[in-house]
C-alpha cells in the first residue's frame, strides 16, 4: 500500500472514530434529557396523587360530619327531647306511673348513649379505613340501613388480602360514599347491592341499585361532570377502571376494578 | 528552551494549571491525584523532548510513563464505577492484563523500544471502561446534569482520545513511513489533535468539579 493511501486511510478512520464518540455522547445527552422529563412527570404524578388523597380525606371527613349532624338532629336530639319530656311529665304523687316514666326515661337515655357510642366511632372519620376497606364499607352500610329506606345486600369475598393499601382503600371508600350518595339523592331505589370481590390480584367493587337509572348518552353535561367523572377520575388515579352501566328504569351498576394491594 | 514549547506541552501545562486551581482543595483524593498525574505527564513530555535531543531514543521515557498512565486512569475509573457498582473485579482484571502485556513486551524487545502492543491493549481497555461507564450512567435511575458533570466530561476526554487513536494503534508499524513534514510523521499530528481534545475535556471537567464549590460559597 502506498504511503498516500495509508495516510488517507488513517485520516479517514481517525475522523470516523472521532465522530463515533460524538454521536454516543449526543445519545447519552438525549437519553438523559428524557430521563429528566420522566422523573419530572413522575414527581408531578406523585404530587397530583397526594393532592387527590388529601382532597379525598377531606371529603370523607365532610361526609362524616354531615352524617353526624343529621344523626344528632334526627336521632339523638329526638331521643333526648323525648327523655326530657318524659322526665318533665313525672308526677311524684302517682308513684306507679312515675316509676313507669322513669323506666322509659332510663331506656331512652340508654338508647341515646348507644347512639352516642356509634357516633363516637363515626367521628373517627377516615380512621375507619385503618380497619380495612371491607370493614369501612360494612360500617357505612349499617348507617344507611338504619334509615329503613333501603334493603342492602353486601357480599364480600373471603379471599381479600390481609394487608391492604391505605391510599387505594381511602379512594375506594370515597367512591362507595359518592355512589351511595347518588343513590340516596337521585336514584330513588329501594334495593342496593354491594359486592367486593378479589381474584388474581384484581379487586372488584360493584354497586348496583334498582332506581330510576339514566340514559348514559343523553346525560346533561352538568350532571355528567359532577359524580360520574369524579368516580372515573378517582379510579384512574389508583390505576383502576370504573365502568358505569345504566338505563332509564333499569337501575345503575358501577363496577371498579383495580390491581390490589 | 524555546523548543520545549510544543502544542502538546502547552496544552498539558494549561490543563495542569487548571487542575491545580480547581482540584487543589477538592474533597476527593482521587480527583486531587489528577494534579500529580498531569505534573508527571508534563515532566514526561519535557523529559521526552530533552532525551530525544540528547540520545535520539526516548521510548524508555514513555515506557515508564505508561505505568503512571495505566495506574492513574484505572484509579479514576475505579472511583467513577464505585458510584454504581463494585469496581474491584473489573479494575483488578484490567490492571492484571496490562501488567501481563507490559512484562511480555519488555521481555521480548527490551526496555528501550516503546510498548506499542501494551498501549493498544490499554487503549482498548479504556474505551471499554468509558462505554461501560456511559451504560451505567444511562441505567441509573437518578438524573445528572451532564453539562456540568465532571465525571461525564472526564470520561468523554478518555473516550475521544483512546477511541480515535485506534487507527494509529492498528497501523503503528506502517505509520513511521508516512511523513507529513521532514521531521514529523502522521501519528504526531493525529496525537497532537487528540491531545487538544483530551485536555480540553479534562480542563472543562476540572472546572465543573470546582463549580459547585464556588457556587455554594457565593
């Protein structure tokens, strides 16, 4: 090989070998920039998630306070008024009647105490979640049943994992509260079915009612935006999916599926 | 005295000066050791020029220098790898391979001829180390601002220099016949250019190393 050829060959190879690391460094730079935006996106998602959790906690507390307010007014308040009336109406001259009225007052007081104890438990609000999602739902149902307006069936899978996920539990519990609120306010039904199932790492929560239902396609925008989108958004935040099926006159079925725990 | 001012010695002395300014108070002794290495590099370069004028053969000077080159560069790579993995197995294997070839070449042709094969093997090792470093950097979940990463630019200098000198290492035996000027052959000019790239990257790396310290002091 002539000297000129060797010279040209070496110069070309050197230039090529000089460009190659340049491309490699450019690739590392681009990859690193993508890594940065990925990290920023993850941080943003974490912030959104935390904000949603905080908001949900606040809503659960608000709901609890509303329930307590209503119960104090409708139930305990009535019991205590009745107790007061009973005690006021006691005539000491008629001992037998007075004894009967005192017994009634004692009974009313005991019922008030019992109600107060239940309220005390409810006052713990979102702490109910510490007991687990299934327990929190059961507690919510027991309050609703006391109104006497609904027949509620609750089916719970025995396979539910012992160690839950507090964040997911909180969001799911809030969804249950929202769906139950919708049933109470809008559905006008008498029967509610709640099912909590678990299979192969997927938790499925299903709530149905026999209310008036609605036409999914012709729902007014203001109604669509309130409850239903909230349910779907919350389910998505915990990596799940909410399917809402409803037809006029045929009730509504809300099913949420998420990876659990 | 004028003859000692070649592009190589000038860029090396500039890099040494920047290293002294930037790394003298550095928290890491490995980074501080770069000052010593660059001082040895400058002395070798000047010594090489002196010996070539006196005895015409200065290969033995660079045969000594290659020991420092291998030692300090391996030390630095060990320091960089330690951030991600246990570097001991790789570095010890690399040094063992280098020693094997070094002893073999000294045995085969003596101390007064340059150890080209050892240098080629060492270059290949450094290229592989650099690529592995970038792989670890990409794999790592954390984000590093590469524009101001001293580690990144130090490795960039190594990769540019040793990868681009591959052609010279390959055609080493033929290069002596390719003269560009009556005094200098082609590899002299190629290494001059690569030295400028290497020491520019290193100088910038040392400045980046100093930068966060200066910033926090303000």
